[in-house]
């Protein structure tokens, strides 16, 4: 009896493994069929190729769903009031819903790109780094593209399992090595220890002053586009490279107008956030409020307001500054008296 049971279990395992291998093979075939089209659409509209392929695989059952076979609709786009083309009926959230029908798969891919590019509720996605597939996946769910609460993770897993990011990088004209420079939202380098894993829930600001542990190219801190540049880099060059008005570059980084960077530094390509990604920042020796605002991608005025601080006040090293909500107390301050440094305790803040 035991031998028979083991045989049945072994056969079941073989069947499961065979099905998994077949499914992976089907997905790889789908990717090879449509990767060039996804790259072409990214160049045309800006929709990341990795996201397009992940959605196509998921929504179409890797090209084998009944809807695809009946309509060449790879993305499950419903008719809506503005659709004038052919349609088919298919059971989805309700029975017999109207879905768009296309002459060929290429038409479906182009309509998907246009659907996102021209849809007002998806406009914020095109402000993200196109290589930020995590941000795009979560943004699609936030915008109401899908009702499945696990939809972002489905896309993210698909991108990572099948290395779909490489097609986004190809569209961007980057190599795989250059692509490794693209950080996911709220991730950064931690001191000299290397990359902070997305599973690591420690604060993202844990970077010692003076440690230049940032990668080259554009990445994200606190969902804000930023580059790390060397001392002597021309601000005009940065502005031209990233197609930003020069005066806006100084405004985003809260610095006076100047020709070039005086240190190795972060330069933000869009306005920083009103709150930080982490709850707190621990002040390090030598850090100014501007330094902290740059590290955390938070506006300096917000940092001051959240911590009951005035422009000329400097928190003492070791003090925790609140980055998300109003602090309960004013931090101890550092003041200069007769060329010596003294920490001054403050009273609790009151509304």
C-alpha cells in the first residue's frame, strides 16, 4: 500500500512539473513573439515594455485565452462608449460584457498603449521613471485598471520571473548593466553595505554623510526622480540632458542659481515630496537641514514645519526628525557659543 501511495505521489509530482514546464514554455513563446512590438510601443508612447508584456501575458493567458482567440484582445479592454470598432461578448465581472475586437494582435497592442497614454486617470504614470516597473504596477491598480487586489504583485512577479525589464532597457537604449542603476521606489544604497533589498523594511535614509553610494543615471528616492552627480557638473548640462528648465532645477533642489555643483551631490529632476518615505530621520554629525531634505527627497519647508523648526535652527546630532506627521516635541538644537557647540533642550511643542 505504501509503495502504491508513493508511486501515485511521484506521478502527481511529475505531472505538476510537466505542466509548469509547459506553462513556462508557452510564456517564453509569447514573449519572443511580442517583445519587439512591446519595445516599439514603448518608443512610440512611453508605456514600459516590461509592463506591456506582463499585462499581455496575464490578461491573455499568454495568448491562449478564449477572449484572445475570439477577438485578438490581449489586454481585456472593454468596449466603453467611445469604441466604434467590432466587439465580442465575454463573461468577466458580469455575464456577456462587451470587449473590443481587433483584426490582429498588433492592433490590440497599439490600442492598449493609446488607452493608457490618452486616459486622464493614467496620466500620472507617465511622470514615473519608465524603468520603475513597481511604480507602474501599483499605479495601474491605483488608477482602477484592474479590480484584483493582487494585480500589482502579479505584474511585478511576471517582470522579475521572466526578465521582462530587459525589454524596457532596450527601448531606453540602455544595457543590462546600466539598467541595474534603476532603483525601485523607496530603495537606495545603505552606506557601503550595498543595495537595500525591497524586503528590508529599515528606513531608507540610513546613508552616512559623505558616502557616495548611489548608482549612476536616473533613479528614485521617495518616488521622486533624481540623479547623483560629481563635483563640477554643469547644472545647464543636467537641465538639457533631462529636458528641464534650468530655473526649475534650482527650485526643485532649493539652492541658489550657480553654474556647477560644488560637491558630489543628489540633484532632483522634479519637486520633492511634502512627506518622507520613512517615518523618521536621525540627524548625523555635520548634516544640515538642506542635506536631510535632499537625502529624504522631502521639501525643506515641510521638514521645518513637521518638526516645529525655524529656518536658522539646527537639530543636534542624534535627534530624530519626523518625516510623515507633526512631531510631538521640538528636537534639541545645536548652537554656537564662543566657538563651542552646545545642545539646547526645547519645550514640547503645542498647537
